[in-house]
C-alpha cells in the first residue's frame, strides 16, 4: 500500500456516504421533474380504465378484459420510466459530478455541504477528463455489489475502487476540522432505522406466510 502523502486528510466513508445521498436526492428531484415533462402522461387512460373496471366488478369476464390491458400499460410505463431514469442519471449525473468535481470547489453540492473535496493522488485539483473518468469508473464500484465503495472504509487512504482506477482521492476540505457534522450522523441514523425496519418487516412477513401455510396443511 502506498504511503499517504503528507498534508492530506482522507475523508471517511460515512462522510462520503452522506455527500452522495445529498447529491442523489438532488438528481432524483431533477430527473422526476424531467420525467413529468417528457414521459407520456398516463393519468387519463388509467383513470378511464379504473372507472370501467369499477363498472365491471360484478362481471368477472368483463373485469378480466379490462384488467389485462391496464397491466400491460402499467408494465410499459415502468420500463419507460426505468429506461428514462437510467439514461437521465448517466447524462445528468455525469455532467454534474464531472463539472462540479473539476471546478474550483472540487466538490459536488453534497461534498461541499459535508466538507470534503476530490483531488488527484497528490492532493491537487483534477481536470474535467479525470473527473469524467472517475464518474465512469464508479460503475465498477456498483458492479462489485458496492465492495468497491466499501474500500473507502477499509483502506488507509480511504480510497474507493473508482478512486484507484481514476487516480483520485477524497479529502477533508478543512483538515483541522475533519469530524462529521451532527446532521450527517442523523441522516445515517435514519437510514439505519429504515434498514433495520425493512429487515424486521421482511422477517415478519415470511413468518406470517409460513404460519399461514402450516395452518393450511
């Protein structure tokens, strides 16, 4: 492992996590607004189909005929939404991360708020090409089931897989005050509670399903 260059202050994993969450929320709002503008409006057809289904509630055959096209329409909308969101994130996210991280801020809005910045391995400002390469290389961190991101928690230099690929690092903007702000820990605590609650809900649902199956035997 390469020695840490003097004068640098690697940002911790959780500060990076909070920064990305903020950036993701900002991009999500923008993508949703664009989706509302460019994706076909399905509200009218769905409403008419629901009204027709309501009138057919007493006729199973008619209800089945109404339900099938609605399910097909919903499936089409889901695929369109997924494709649009993916392309929008690649394009808008790529521009956002590359431009912001190569700017004089050296940081996205999320990183700026949490007090971290992106540099090269020597702690210098990176250019647009390297920032773009970093965004593209981040796909490797996702494809490794987030193990690439987790490297930022394990390695002494706190560099993720895409940092090693792009030759970058994430540093504390103010090395004298590297601590996570309280609001950052609150965000992490809320996410932890949601995660634990989801696990408990899944276990409870599986247990109830098993109980129901046992009673039917």
